[in-house]
């Protein structure tokens, strides 16, 4: 089916009260596993890769594979460029055919974040792509190289940011963190509820690996529609390699990586309540 805009997926999720997993991928096997899971569970899917990961998975190679997988899937799949930092790479992703981008200006002061987000948003809209951005600062960095301090999103700033930038989805910081959590996550549901009551667009939760099912469900009930998952999938594959019996050949390894990626994606889709949202007769959400 045609590549789907992320906005369409999130609009349906908001209208029907569920969350959609945005699964970071690093190779062909992870792409195939995520799509396999989505098709088996009849769930919408967001495939994504962050700019900091491109040193391992060049965008010119993995990007077309992500777009092709989405286009050939039997369920709605959006392809998202996550944590875009530079205009160069955002444009490259859009030229490849990504249907969504996130510009991450959360490290800038509010005024500069607004200015730069508007600039990147205008570029994305030239391609008809969905635009996500972030205010506040999620703990840790996307690739785990920097131990960034968590900065809880201000409600007033979130309201102004959403209005001034006219983005389609807003990532907020409520005690969530990238990578592996140090102890139990302490999410600020009060702040999430407050922001959700004042902003119409779908909210996004980064740092989804390690959050409990109960907390996921609470976040979804309070307006979170897109939930990013990366570390959980990477760790699932590494643990498989480290613990399973030696593989007979490369292709048995290849199949095992696909299976483990699919297993993790399915587990999160069940927690996010996106299973069965795609109707067979229409192939639409």
C-alpha cells in the first residue's frame, strides 16, 4: 500500500484512544522484523532512524530500504527521520521519501527552538511530510554518548511552542529518558495531563524502552499517541546473540535477528493497544 503520513496514523490513534510504536531500526533484519510484526498483529507502524545513528547505518542505504518496506507492507507504515539535527540530513531523508521528520531543537533556548523548528517544518511541508518537534529535554542522548540532564517540559512553553510552530506532533519531557533507565522511571503524569488539556496535537513519548505497561497505558490515556522504542529492540538482539547456541550459518542468524526484532515489536504493540486497528477490508487505520 502507499507510504502513509505519520499524521494520518496519529490522528486515527487519537480518535480511537491507543498508542503507536515508533521503532528505531539499524539494519534490514530489524526493518523486516518490525513490518512482519505489524502485519501479523494488524497494527499501524512507524519505522524510524535517528540522525546520530547514521554513522552505523548510512541514510542513503537504509533509508530506501525503509521506504520500500513501508510501501510493500499490507498495513499502514510511516517512515520517520527521528532527532534530525541538520538541514542537510533532513532534506536527504525527505528526498528519499520519508513521510515524517522530527527536528530536535530542544537543546536550544525557547526562541531559537521555535525559529529553527519553523524553518525545518517549512522544508518538510514542501514534501507533504508530517512534522514533530520537542520542547523540554528528555534525559540522556539518543545514542547514549551523552548523559543529558532531564528538563521537564513547561506547560506554558509547550502551549506557545505548539501554536507558534504549527507542528503536527509534540515530544515532551515528563521524566522519560533515552537508553537504559537508572532505576524506576518516575513519570510526571500531572504535567502530561496538564499539557494534554491545553494542546490539541498528538503528544510523543521518547525513551520508551524500560517503561512499565501500566505507565504506558497511563500515558496513552493522557494523550500520548507516538511512543519511541529503540534500546529494547537492540538489547533483545544482542542478548539473543550472546545466549543462544551457535548459529549454523549466516542465514540462520539472519532469521533469528528478524524473529527477535518482531518479538519485541509485537510485545510493545500489545502494550500500546494498537493490535487489530487495521481493518482487513480496507487496509486502512
